[in-house]
């Protein structure tokens, strides 16, 4: 079974070894063809605590690590220009 990988932006890193990643899904409206954006937040495991707010990251689905956390950080695609 293939493993899901998603790209998203880190919106919080205040928890220990955990980041919150915002993932946007764009799709056209079935009738009006306007592009709609659906946003979802996922908790992801960041073992080395190297992510900051605004970083673009690649996360991968994994086994449940806690009640809500079942994604892990694969790599940081780009660092944010914000200094936190």
C-alpha cells in the first residue's frame, strides 16, 4: 500500500517534537468551475525540532504516534524568511 505524502506550511511549533502543518487542497466547483480551497491542519512528528513557523515541509503518513498525530516530517523544502 502506498504511503501518502503531502506538502504544507508549518503554522505552529510550540509543542515538543510536534509541528502543526496546514495543507491546502484546490479543486474546481462541480457546477460553477470556480477554484475552491479546502484547508486542513495535521499534527506531524518533528524529532529534531528543526522546523520554524512559515517553513514549507514534506510530511508522510505513518502509524499513530499519539491520539491526533499520525504524520511525520520527511524534509524541509524551504525555510521561511521570518526569524522566530
